[in-house]
C-alpha cells in the first residue's frame, strides 16, 4: 500500500507505558515495559502512518526530585526539564521501536524520528491564576513556607503546583505533516509538549505543564489524523469506577460522554482529560477515537477491546 493511501494513527502512550504501578522506574523496567506497546506499533506500521505521543510524569518528577536533593548545580526551569524528558523518552521509544522493526524484518523500509515539540499556550489562560497541577516531590510541612513556588496539600502531602493551560497549537505541526507524508514514524509532543507563549515572532517558555491527551488531540486535529487512540493503565472507560457498580463501556456517544462528564463520572486527574480529548478530536472531524489498555492497542483497533467514542 502506498504511504499516502494509509490512514494516519496517533497513539498517545500514558506514563505507565514506561513505569507501571509498584515499580521504582529503573531503566531496565522502562525498556521492558515499552516492548508491550511498541511491538504492536511495529506491526501496525504496515497498515497505518503513525504518530506516537507520550507522557512524562514519572520522569519529570524524578528530575525535580534530583534538583531538590542537590544545590551544587543550578536548578533548571520546568520547560527545560520537559525538554530533557522529551529527549530521554524519545530515545527510549525510538531505539525500542527500531529494534522491534528489525526483529520483524521491516526496519529498512521504515524511517523514525523524535521531535522536540513546542506547544503554544495563552499567558492569559485562567489556569495561570490558579495553579493546580501537582508535580515533583512531597515536602514536609515545615519546608512549605521556604519554597519559591506555590504549594498545596494533596493526597500524598505538600507538593508544588503549576498551571495546566489549554494547548492552542503545535509549533512543529507542518514539519510533522511532511514527515508523515514521507511515511516516517514520528515521536513528538512528549509530556504534552514544551509550553511556550508567543512574544512577537518568537516564543518564550513558561512554568506550566500541558495535559498530554489534550495536546495529542490538538495535534491530531491539526495534522489530519484519522484515528486517535489513547493507551493507558485501564481497559477502557468505566462508569461508577472503583465501586461495586463499576461497568466498563464498549462504546459511548459524544452525547453520552458529555452527560457522564457533567455528572462527574470521570475523575479530573485520570479519565476526564482522555474523554475530553477524544470528544474534541471527533468534534473536529476525526474519524475514530479509542481509549484502551497499553496491552490492547491492536485489539482495540479491531473492535475487540477498549472503549470507542462515537460521533452523534
């Protein structure tokens, strides 16, 4: 099949693609975990043009913890740490995928590239007035008043909080489209992208984090993705999650999604942004949107796993 005839698939990998619950996140664990989704992506590249986005929560959290533990080197701002994790995880995904493509005998026909990606946000976004996204280590209460940034008491304890503004546009969208047309597998928008604001014709990094799923949906709309798939640590979308009445849904319409969101069925820190991202993608003329587990990417695409969100 000619590359331009193949549909474009965006796979948004959750942080558990590298670090699973209960693990400490050694490099050996992360590479081993990556083989589960990446082996599927390698097989799918025969049928699809592919974009991979990914989370970075554990990795950027570790960098923040390392900064707190050492005063002998200058501390880096958050956008620099996001850039560092984009390079780190991009290398891990690309090298794992390259090995898997060679194992499957298709490496010579499939070019790969990892892009450091900027995502434009509005410095007037209300999120900047109320930073609420916890990041980094837990601090003892006696240290809170000495910290140079906002801190809140979370379920884990006192943690730094930053703004999580809406993604407006992906700066490298044109380059990504060109690479996709050349049948590259493109790895980009890691950790939601490096948040920047426009200053005339240039950009300036800001102290914020962007939700990975919302940034991925924005990218999918801007480059004309056909299928948007979010791979996470649960089998799909559930109502009454974590209760005896829990039910996983094979599908739900956009109207159902809006209704369940209004009723508070999807927690803000977990399933809410995923459902919102899929809904935005479909509302922007996307064809298919799915939420599934890391192990079930191929099965979800064939309708055998996960949750598919349907247009009206």
